[in-house]
């Protein structure tokens, strides 16, 4: 039997899939199988809320009454979603904590997806115990970022929207841009090199962590990138959002 104080549910909302699991908050590990449902077309708040309810049901009896952390691909401030890069514009300015909390009848904590991944690395991964500034970047549909300074998250850094050639740099350097344009790993590595050089120039981090699904193949693109700070892969990949979001219920 799980208990509210050492387990929580994490829900990871993405542009293509919504995933959930029960997390052991002490160990920072999954305490259930991961369940997944494709993101409904249009990605509107009511449709995604329905999917969130189904995901919690799929987790079964052990999930009953557990608090929930939700990570979301947008700026999130005080439980309100403030942008919408790959989801419906209806999320902009929405009290997401309130909407989901009322419908699911329990405490809900929304957080930006990259910030959740950053928290997972901070508590249980490559950023644990790191002094100074660590920047976590997630390479996927967009580019997400998390700033971790002396063990604390500085939320909503949005480095994927640094302007580059008149547009957000994620349109050119994300993992989805590589697939969409069908460019080689070397060419993509060159684009990432420009991204990381720009980030280093602006913020002088002490450590860079690369996350997102693509970080399970580091040999394909890391050899093309040189940075002043060490550049390492995230320890949590597929489950980073779920683990990081669930951990929010402790804060
Ligand atoms: C969003 C960020 C998000 C990132 C990764 C960007 O388009 O603006 O909030 O963290 O994609 O999903």
C-alpha cells in the first residue's frame, strides 16, 4: 500500500503523449508501471483533463488519494499556464492548478516540463550536490530549459525561445527540427554547438545537462559539441517529467 507522504502521482503532459506513474519520492524512482494515452487532437484543457482522469484511473487502487504533480510544456507561474507552444491557446492564462484540482478532488501542482526534468536531476540525478549554475536543456519537440542555482530551481527560463535568425532557436535546433528537415547528426550537432555557445556566453554555467529522448544516443551528436563547462547527459530521460512533477508535492 502506498502512503501520501512518500508517494505521489506524476503526470507528464506533452504535445504528442500524456504519461503518468506513481513515484517513490524518497528514492526518486517509479513505483508503478508508466501509463500513456496520446494527447487529444487540439490539446484543449477540457480534453486533456479527461485524459488525466483516465490516466489516474489506469494507475489503479494504489493511486487513490495521492497528490498529483503535473508537468506541462509552457510557462507556469503560481499554477497558471502562461504560454502554449505545442498545445491549444486556451491554456494561456488558465488557472490549471484550480481546474485540475477541482476535477480530480486533490492537491495539484503544475510545473513547466523542463523545470520538472531539472528538479528530477537536482534531487536524484546529474545535478545533485552541484554548486553554482547548472543549466538543464531538454531536446524534443521544442527546447526546454531549467536553471538550477546552488541547489534551487529558478523557474521558467525558456531558452528554446532565444531569438535566432528571426525565430525561436528551438525551431532550428530542437530534435524535431532534425527529424523534420532530415539533416545529419553532424549538421544538427553544429546547430546545437551554436545554441550552447550562445547560452554559455550569456550565462557562464558551471554544468550543462542534456535531457530529452534523444539524450539516450549521446554518441551521435555530443562529439560535435565543445563547451567550456562539462556537458553531460541527464540520468532521468523518459520518466524525468513524471518524477520531477511528483516531487513537487513535497515543496
Ligand atoms: C516551451 C517550453 C517547454 C519546451 C519543451 C517550449 O516550446 O515554450 O515551455 O519547456 O518547449 O517542451
